[in-house]
């Protein structure tokens, strides 16, 4: 279930998550996950080799 909160400090869309121990938590709805998007559009994540082939020439983070 999704709910909308309007209190300015916490306004936004939330998903209601029920736990086995009777707790109910609200989690901010950040939109679909990567897995949901792959499923929706019939795609898949790149393999490490594919990623390197497509993006390997980009600058690397110096901290790596």
C-alpha cells in the first residue's frame, strides 16, 4: 500500500511495510528499482566484460 504524507517536514510518497512482529514502517517511495525497470523493459544488467567494453575508456576515480 502507498500513502501520501503532507506534513512539510516529511511530505512525500511512502510505501507501507508490514513486518512479522506487527510493526508497520513507512519507507519513502524512491520509484522503481533497477530490477523492476529491467523486468518492465525486458533488459538486463551489463556483464563486467560488457561494461568494460562500453565504458572502459572513461576516466577512473583516483581512489580506486
